């Protein structure tokens, strides 16, 4: 019963959104875009065939006409290759901008950016940046980020959360303490010493790091990367 109500609502809403778009309303373009971008009850109820490219174009127009909230969705399109050619690195640069906008979409952009850093999508994996962006989103009360935070901060050796330290050499893994780091470095199966590579020096947040030197991953390092290689947040 209630689903019938929703279906007719979507069909009616689609008609009104189209009228608003014809009148040049930018926010309506962004809302209308969702009918074309996502297959589902909404599009089916309105009898709309999925047309992701058209959806993306509507989002792009909405943003160009001043609807800044479309920014986050545009970044998601690039991230997943919906309606536009997939370009994760570009998505990350857009999310970084959206994460600084200070509007309603900001916490969502910050949480999405945290996931990119956690999984190394469109940017080199970095557990420090992942935790930082997730914390910012959680500080705004964004529920998904609050749930994500303990997962992002889980110790890569023992699974305890929150683990507040990390391997400074690669910044891809985090630990409770030096004991967990030592255990992970040399454990029998899949030891961290097999994966740990020194990060290239960072030029800036945005720019691509200049290749300079950077070679020599320093594999097979004889000692545990303690001391300066181990940082607390
Ligand atoms: Zn641990
Ligand atoms: Zn490491």
C-alpha cells in the first residue's frame, strides 16, 4: 500500500521537476538527474529509462548554474564511472574541494574522501588522512562517519580499535603500539616487511609528487622500522 503511494509520488514529482527545469531552476536539475542516474523504483515509477549520461549532464548544468551541492554527486559519478568516464583521481580532487565547502554536503564528501584514502582509490592509501577526514565528518555528527571511524582505526595486527599509531614509513597500516607493529612486521604469514615501502616525499596535498630520487623501496630492511618510523596521532 505505502509503496503504491511512493510510486505515484515519484511519477508526479518527475513531471513537476521537468517543469521546473524548463523554467531554469538549477536545484531541480540536480534532483531530476537522480531519475536518470540510478536504476530503481523511482525511475521505474516515472517510466524513465536509465540514461546516466543525461543525468550527469543535468548535474553539471546544475552546478554551473550555482547549485553547489551538486558537487558531491558529480564527484561520485567520476568515482564510479556513472554517466561519465571513470576517473578516480579527478573524483578525489573534487571531493577534496567539496570537503572544504562548509555546506550540507561537506560531511558526506569528507567521509567519501576518507574511504578513498583508506582503500587507495584515486590516491595513494594513507591511514592518517583517512582517519583525519573521517574524524572531521564524524565531528559534524554525520552518522555514517561515526560508524566508519572505529573501522578505519582498527589495528592491522590484532584487530583492536581504536589503534592510534601507524607505520610512518608507508602510512598504510596502523597499530595499538610498538608490540603490534613488531608482530605485524615479522609475522609468519604475510608479514608487513614484505609490503612496506617508503612513501615518496609529498610535494603538496594537490600536486603530483615530483619523481625526484624516490626509488629504492628499501625492501628487506634488516631492522624493525621503529623510532622515527613509528608515529602517534
Ligand atoms: Zn594491536
Ligand atoms: Zn609500513
